[in-house]
C-alpha cells in the first residue's frame, strides 16, 4: 500500500481529477491478486528503486504514468513521447532533488529579490508576476541577508510555490496553479501558558535568578518590580528567596518568547513583598497598593555593585566600621547614579570633602544627598524625576576608593534609607479594587501552591504552573 502511495508520486503534475481516478484505480490494483499488479508494472525494477529512494514522506507526488491502468481519461492521457520526457526528468532529480521539493535560497548580502529569484532559476516573467502581488511587494522587497526563501517548482521546472518566514508567527505563501497566483499569510496559533519559578539566594540575587531559569531580561523585570521595596545592591542576604509566575508564548506549540510576570513574591531579610499584575498593565501589592513609592531603595543599579553581601560596611577612608551618616555603594567609576525620588536640586557643587555632590529636596520632609561623584549631570534649581541620572559614581573628595556615599535625611535627621518609615503608596482605584483582589487571590494562591509543590520535589527549580 505504502509502495503504491510512493509510486503515485512519481509522475509530473496532472489534473486533479486524473489523480483521483488513478488513485482509485491503484486501490483496485491492490485489491486484485498481486500477480496482476506485478503485470501492470512497466517500469524496470532498478529504475523504481532509484525513484523511490528520492521520494520524501508526507509529500504529494503525481501518479506515475507507468503505473496507470489501461483506462486513464482520454483528455489527459499523454503521448508516448511525453512519457519518455517525464521518465527522463526523473534521472537528474537523483542528483538535485529539488523538483517538487522546496529548495531554500539564502539571501546574500547585497542581494535583491530579482537577483535571488534569478539564482533560483525563475523566469523573468515569473519574477515580474510574483512581484506584482501585494503581499510580495509588502514583504519580499524587505528581505535581509541570512533569511531564506523556499521555492517549489513543478516537474517542468516552473514556479509552483514560494514560502517566506516573515517572523516566528507569519509565513508568506505564494502559489501558482493553473497560471493563477494566490497569496496568503500563514499565521501560527499563539498560545499563552504560565510558568512558575522560584529560588533561594545563596550568593547573590542574579545567580539565584539564573538558577531559577530566568533570562537577564526577566531578572531585571523582577528586580524592577521591587525596586521601591528592596535595595538589591546592598540588602540582599543569604536565605532571601523569590517566587514568580510568568507568561510564556508558544506558536503552534513551539516556544516563542517570555511574556509578562503575572505575580511575584520576594522575601528580603524576613520581610515579604508581593507584586501582582493587573489588566491595566500596572503592578500592585497583593492587597492592591501601588508598587511605586516616593523613593526607590537604591540609587545604584544592583548589577554594578561589586560585593555580594556587605553586612559590615568599612569606611572607605579609615577602613573601620564606624557610625556613618549614610550608605556607601562600591561600584566601578562611571556607574550611573539615580535620584531615588522626584524633587528639586538644591545643591550641585564641589568641595574637598564631598568631592562632586548633589543634594535633592523632595519635599519639606525628605532630602537625599549623593557624594564623591565623578561627574554631576544636574544643576541647582533643576526639577528631576525619580530614577533620573544625576551623575556618575567616582572618587572625588576625601576618599580612598571609588564609591557613592548616599544620605537619606528626614526632617533634618539622617536615617537609614532601608529601614526608614516612608509614606504608604497609593491604593488601586476603588472602582477596580474588588476586581483586582479577585485576580490577586487566584494568582497568589497559585504561587503558594507551586511553592509547596516545589518544596515537595526540591531538585527541580521551575515547572509549569499547577492550578489549584
Ligand atoms: Zn560614606
């Protein structure tokens, strides 16, 4: 049966009706005693094997004339001369099996579509006709080196079909049948799944996140969610942990890309912080408080700070732990320094102790100070936004090594920026609150459930999320 099917594929393109007829005839042959089937063969065995060896599974081939029964439809029957030609066409296929098989043509640098088509052996008329199609105009004229265009020809070496992968979701397909062109975009089905990941921190947050299978982009996103709550540069400790649920997009079952983080939990020195994504794209704590607060915890990006854990901060000058008005961040010279809150620059200057320094007044209560900068990027009187770069880390003033000295002042008194009580952030709008809490409860329950599963089978670091 399989053999008959394969043989069916040998011959040149014929009208569909003929194909259908021939298929049914083939079936009859199968049902007849095998002697008759053998007798109907006209092709030498050796030629058959050559032909079969180049056939590919799952490909539609035409019925070989040699295997037709004596009653093909008159109109479509070919003269014996034509038959010879067809049989001969089979031979070169053994060396270059591109007939009826798609052949990939790679776009070379400096290639134009016309040049690539020419290389593929299309006639200038075919090139012209294809480039007149609107989807071809829109997509094929923008081909880039390294991309592939797959071209299928019929056994007469005429253009039959073209496939061009525009992006992981869309494929352009142009086909020609009976001298008529059709064009379409094949769209893959996008499916969103959720995935759970968790990890406990042993050396630093980044490594733990990598262990949990997160990408650099996801690590930054996760840290970004808690940037108002956690100082990722200085306050991460061994035993801190995090867990999150995020989206993954699949195109026809193949992984495409990671999507949004839907829910996350971060436990930092015993304090638990949560973030839940709402349909407006904003994140709120599980109880519906905005993640955004008046101050971010760290003026320096955690990826730039050299030490993993720094529980005993040595003064950069004396080398001793001593009472200290601020927090020191040791990072490479030139590291960008961010304003931790919005406000107004009340000083941007230089003296021999502070080096280059910037002071920002946020309101009547809060002021922040940034010392020893290499460069200042703001001037006195300037209004600045939260997170705006105000300068770069340096070693100006009375220091021995490059670091940022950061002070957080509340009503004129120096406070520890990590432990200081700050005003509560805004709540989600009360009209959305009930709906948000519903979403939040489901996601946080899912997170908790997956954490329990994770603890139960400790070795695996992440898994598909299980729904409760
Ligand atoms: Zn200091």
